[in-house]
C-alpha cells in the first residue's frame, strides 16, 4: 500500500482498554501523536506501556476505546495500519542462527521486495546502522547493542512513516544507548514519527518532544518535559559553603530572603531552597558575602523528571516490583 498524506495526526488513541482476567492492564489510555515528532510514553515495568503498543500495532484487539494510525482505525483496517508502521520490541526478533545480511534479506523478501531491491536495501541499512563490517558474522558473536541496531534496521526495511520503539535501549551500555539516540534523532529528521516507550527518565528527557506518563494502565500526566517539570515546582538553588559551621546562619539568610525554608545537608556541607525567580541568585550571593559567608559552589536546577514521576505517582520510575504488562 502506498502511503497517502492526510491531515490526520500520526496516531490518535481514545480511551483504550485491555483486560486480562480481572486485571485492567490498560485503563482508558488516550494519546495524540503529531507527525514528525518523538512522543515518549514513560512508566515503570507493569505500567501498561507494552500492552498499549500491541493494541496500536494491531497485535492485540482492544477491549474498549479506539485508535487510528494516520486516520486508519486499528480494528477496522488492520492491513492498512500494518503497512504504515514498524515495530521494535523489547527483545530482538532476529534469528540467532543467521548473519546480519541473511536476517535482513529474509525480512525484505517477506515484505515483498525483489531480490535485487532486497540486496540494495540490506546494504543501505547495514551501513546506516554501522554493521557493514559485521554483516557476514553469526549473530552469536554480536554484542547486545549490535543486536538491537539490527532489530531496528529490520523494522525500517519498508521505511514506515510511524515507528513504535518499545524500550529500545533496555540492557544497553551508555555508549550504545547514545548511539541509538542519535539513530532515533536521524529517523525523525528524515520525516519519521516515533512513539517511544521507556522507563529511563533521561531517555525521555533527551529524545521526546512530548511525554505521556503512564502508571497502572492510565495516563496520569502529559506535556513537554519542561511543562511536566514546571507542574511540580520551579527551580532550586543549591549552595555549598566554604565553612560548614556557617550552615545554620546561611539557612536563616536564605530562608528570610527567598521566603522559602532552606534545607541543610550536613554531610555535604550544602543547603537547598526553592528559588521562585532565578534572577534572585545574584542578590542572594551578595547578602551572603555581606555576612562574610563564603560560598564554594552554587547551582540552580529545574526539577528532574525523576522528581516529576515521584511527585505524581508516589513511587520511583524504576519501580520493578510489578510484572511487565
């Protein structure tokens, strides 16, 4: 099927529900993903992220709600939807007994490419994902990062306009994760839309234009990273003093000036306070200097996504006590 552009968003989901026995794994998830963006779905294991992806990708039938991919209903028109998407799951779908070239050739032929076109596309993808030198090696000799890159390459054989990446960097080392991030950015620069599920807060912060926070099968917050951070408070100022025995006096000065109670961390010789206006930082330093309180280090920071998640859910994002859904 040839993709015909429409005015519809890349993805619209309205009140998706999926029930397994007595468990509502997905409980009314609604999303709108603009074209040409990275949309992050952030949540811990068991939050319902993978189940949501499976419904959007026509791999599971919703028990309630609806979803459309470029205007096509996922239940009424599954064949049309499948022609517009690529899916990379949490675990590699490649064949361990074959080489990288053989894996990609098989996927290409299954997708209907002629043998010459399959060979060309395989060569293009091996180069794009820096796998050319390992093209003819057995996958048992591949690192985890190489396997993930090959899996992503396989999902791009037909150059779909929408990619579902379900925790694509799980288990990767920091260097390989950064390489995958660069690859995702290039895909979007070339016109793709990406829906990315992750439990890594820094990954969502780095990549996503917009983030939905999902927990226990529900979307509990939605917005840009900055909007989500602003929703739980403004900036904070962190002061490390030259002399730790001045911490109490410094706390009184900071609290009086900012109108916010400063907290002391005696072990670090540091105090922290909410900063309602970052432009007050210079005046705060002047007041401390006038009282002969030396400041060794000062930093001003916005709330992190970790703080956002903890505030709105009541538990950390890396809560793994529940089984994955």
